[in-house]
C-alpha cells in the first residue's frame, strides 16, 4: 500500500494560535476499528491504570457489559485504594430518564468514597421547560456530549458512549493515544473542571451541587454560566497560553483539542472546523461523516460558498440509524434526517455546487452507524494527512446546544496515515449513493408533517 508522506505540518501552524498543541509520534496513536476493540481498550485501560482513570460520556448503560466494566473498575480501586483517582462525567438530563448512572455507578461510589461521579446539567433547561417537558424530550435542550476516556497517560477520543450497543454493533470512531503525558494532563484538567461545575452523585444516590448558590437550574440566569465559563474556558485559555507545540526529534504528529460549549458562549470547535475546511486546497478531498446529518446554516454557507474542495459525505441509511424501529415518535427520527439530507442536496443543486458533493448512506446488516468526523486527503495522494475525531455530529445540536470536544490530528506518519486510510475504506465500503432522486422516491419522500415539524424544530436535531 502506498502511504504518502509529503504534507508539511507548517501549513496548519495557525492552529497553534487557536488551540493548545501537543506533538508526538504517530506511532503512539492507534486507530481502533470496531466496537469490540473499543470495549477491550476500556477494560485494558482500567486494569492497567495505576494513578488515574477519568471518563466522560453522555451516559452509561445497565447491561452485562457495562456492569463488567464497573466490576473491573471496582477491582482496580480495591487494589490501588486512594492511590488511584477515578472520575466519571455523564449527563444529568439523559441519566434522569432511567436513573442509569445511579443504578450502575452508585455501588462504586458507596464502596469507594473517593471515586467521583459527576453529572452535568445544562442551565438552558430550567423553570417551566424543566417542569413541563417529558423526560424523553427534555434532553433536546442540551446535553454533555463529550466522549474522552483516559487511563494514566493514555487517552481514547471517541464519539461512543458506555453502553452495550456501542460495545457490540453500533459503529463509531475511536482513537487511542498512548504514553501522551502532556495531552493526558490536559484532558484530566478539562474533565476535572467540567466535573467541578456539574452535579455530584452522593452516596445516597442524590444529585447535589458542589456550590449550592451555583446550581445550574436554580441560580439566577447567567450566574452559573459565567462561573462555569470562567472555570472551563479559562482553563482552556490558560493551556493555550502556555502551549508550545514544537515538534521534538522523532515526532511527526500534532494534536489540537477543540471545545464547543454553547451554553457558556464558547463556539470554538465549529469556528475552527470551518476555518480548516475553508483553507484547504481546492483539489483536497474532504470526507465527512455524521450519524445525524442536519448541517446548521453557518456550515452550509461555509461548505457551499467558501470551500472549493470535493466533499464525500457518509451518513446512515434510515435502517442504520439507532432510532430505527423505535416506538412512537422516535421511530420517525431516521426519516426526518433523510428529509433533511434531501433538503441539503436540493440546496447544493440550486447553487450549482452539486458536482462537489457526494452523499452515501451506510448500510450494513446487524450494525447501526454513529460515526462522525473529517478526513482530508491532498491531491494525488491516497492517505489522509488530517482527521478531526471526537463527539461532534456537525449538526444543529452539536453547534448550538451540546458540550462537545474534538481533536484535530495532523500527521506525516506513514503508518498512522495508512490506518486513517483503512478507517475510511472500512466505513465507506458500506456506503450506498443517496441522491435527490432517491430522496423523492415514494418510500423516501418526506410526508407533509415531516416538513412542517422540521420547519418548527430543526434547531433541536
């Protein structure tokens, strides 16, 4: 396999002014390809950690595989005692639906008091919204969506949650960065500060604020947000000021973490993502994956009018959407995203840009699709030199509502670039072309109420 190695990292040095940069060897990064590899990496990380285990996700499940993970955590905590710091960050709104965090993690907190479980609650869900919205709907207002798993000096950046589906048949992306002390310290500091502005799971199973006067839903409007912004974004800015991403001998890769914290008025991830895609050479191929394709207006304007590269977009077929077959309204969600994709294709055709955009639907029996990210491949090359990996779905929610973290990985490492190429090949080989003609077929054409609903509530998807 021919893996290219002639892209200059200096082309993206401007990122050092936008994000803390961490240099390392691409040999320290391993692309994981399957849910099983991801689950095993979590188990191995917990078993081998000696100093710290820190995990951030939307939610944790209550099935056997999740309990196995907690058992391994328990065993390691018993072995290491207070020498092992364990901190888990989840979302309070999502967990309130079935009390999954309490049911799965409370025994760990009760047995090991120094183990911390925190649940972020968006300050946007308060007052009448909080009292009136059903539990299965209220998370549309905003959630903690960051997915980082850290074991000592190893970091897994992903879009996957801690549930059986994500460990078995829901395809996502996962990147393991090993022996990266500086990057791990940064991630540990980020999770610690996010936990400090979140609710704490007490040993009685209650969610209590760390500072009673700064409860996210009870404090006066704006007071909690200012405090949380000062803590989290202030930490990020401090890390940026002291960052020095100079390549050391043997290093060939940069990693740049990005944050999107809409309730705290931080929109850095979407801004930098736009700048990256607008700055690339017109002959660069951009591969973009999203499980919930609903580009906000700023992305559409950027991709259609300012970027000149070719886009190969991969989204799930409705049958590969994780809401497919769900009861009630949730079962209509895959078809709503299909309608949104049709609207996007109509937009690019009406602007004369349709030749630059190719959309395919991931279709794989027995597997659902939750992949998100970007890969850039230069002209006349076969392997990506840049990828963006993390939690963002590049949709309205990710840009305007949810807490997100992504990492921009820029590399000249031949082995890593080959792995990125293999990653895209594994995903895109399951893609089936989706065109405007397909969108208008009788079995795919949106119903009238679909269009009305999206006109009213598109910003919540």
